[in-house]
C-alpha cells in the first residue's frame, strides 16, 4: 500500500513541477513579448508570435494585453500586426479599458481605424464610467475619432454612461466650448444625436451650453 501511495505522490510532484516550469516559461515569453512591444520592435514581436501565438491575449499583472500595451504606446505597426494575428480588441484590463475603448478615448486614430476595418468591436462592453468609445472621444476633443466612429455607424450615438452623459452632452458640459468641440457637436447632430436626452442632473446639452454662455454651441444646438 505504501508503495502505491509513494508512486501517486511522485506522479503528483512530477506533474506539479512540470506545470510550474510551463507557467514560468509562459511568463518569460509573455514578458519578452511585452518588452518587444514597449520597444516598438516589430521584428521581435513577429518572431515571438511565430512560435508562441497563444500569447497574443496573455495579460500582465494589470490585465493589459499586448494589443492594449501597443495602443498605450501608439505603436501603430505593432498594433496592426497583433490585430491581423487575431488579437482580441475587446479584452478589458483591471480598470475596464480594452484596446478598442482606449484607442477611441485617447485619440489613437490610426489604430482605431485599423480595428474598425479588420476586427469587430463589441459595442456592449463599456469603460469604468459606463461609457462607449464615442463619449470620451467627444469629451477629449478627438474629432477624427468621432468622425471614424460615426461613419462606421455601429456605436450607439445616444448611449448614456453612469452619469447620464451622452457624447453630445459631454462635448458641451465637460469642455471649454472651443472650436474643436463646436465641430464635434456639429458632427454628432449631423448623425442625428438626440438633443432632448437629459443626464442625471436633468440637464440637456443645450442647458449646459446656455449655463456656460457658449453662444456658438447654443446656435448650433438650436438650429
């Protein structure tokens, strides 16, 4: 009996050791991939993925995928390679950023464009504020991203985040009302953004424009 127990224990320890070595190897390869991306080293990324394609959606301790890291760095060619290789543009990190949401929010226009052309954004995945890609793009003044998302036509133009803000409301309420935001408001209205929606404070985009004295925006919103 002791003999069989000994065999079982030995097999268990052997399997455990193999698993630990495999996990360590995966961690080392993943770290190498992330380092190559941070260095914008396209050739190294290609070489690593050639033999270790399973690493393409492996995340670091922040939950960041290689594609999200490439988006952070605006490493356009690396991001394109990862997208072509099947990287998940919707996988979220610990603060609920995905590569798609981040590229939209932070003005990574070339990466966003490539995603819209070569992948399928999940429009039911939202950031930590409950927003889609369009809302922060509008609020941060990323006019080209706003245009891309509107032309693509799949994002919900009237989606309301946790505060009840739409892209139109944020483009007025959380900005300085300058020309780029006037252009964003105009673009949103041309795509039939709902001017009547109210946030959790009961305010419309026009209410905010009037409160802040944004005369040009008032004119645009009242037309």
